[in-house]
């Protein structure tokens, strides 16, 4: 199995999805998941082995287990609270705004129709297209 997969490769009926992690400039693409699965379930695998001062994520990643894993690795969670969260906690709103770098990365990928519409049904083909588009973006 390829090191880019967090679980078994996606089946032909559902194209893969991208999970990005911009810890260093050289590590833009971190993993692919199946198109039918939620990326929130793969969050713990995503940060395993990373050493960072802060972990920025959107509201969907606001769970006690994920935040506990972040703090156990010596990082600080910068994740806004869900509306229905009973236990309130603080997060750095100014630092959270830096998450737009990841969103900009996805916007650059989505300029390429083949990536945005996920034409490729096989994860290896999709990954090769992502590598090609990443090279084009990097050279531009």
C-alpha cells in the first residue's frame, strides 16, 4: 500500500479526496482518503509524527479526543468551538486566521478542472495529477 493512503485505496465508484498539511513548505500534500469517507476520522493519523507548536484546524475537528492528542504531543490546538459544545475553551483567533494558507492551497488546486471535479477514479492517477499540478503551481 502506498504511504500516501491513510486506509485502503479508494474504490472506483468514489474518487479520492486530498488532506493537506502545511507544516513545512516541502510537505504540502500529506494524504489521500477515499471519496466516500470523512476526513475527520483520519485526523489523528494526520498529526502523528508531526512536531509543531500549534495545530490549526476548522470546527469539524473540534473533538475532545483530537485535542487531547494534540496536547499530548506538546502542541497547542487552535480550533474554534462548535456551536453545541458545552465545555468552552479558549483559542487564538489571530493565529487561526493563518489557516487561510491551506485554503489558498486548495483554491490553487481547484483552478485545474481535473483536480476540482475529481475525474480520476483511481487514487494513484489522482495522486499523479496532484503532483503534476503541484509542480506547475510551484514553478509559476
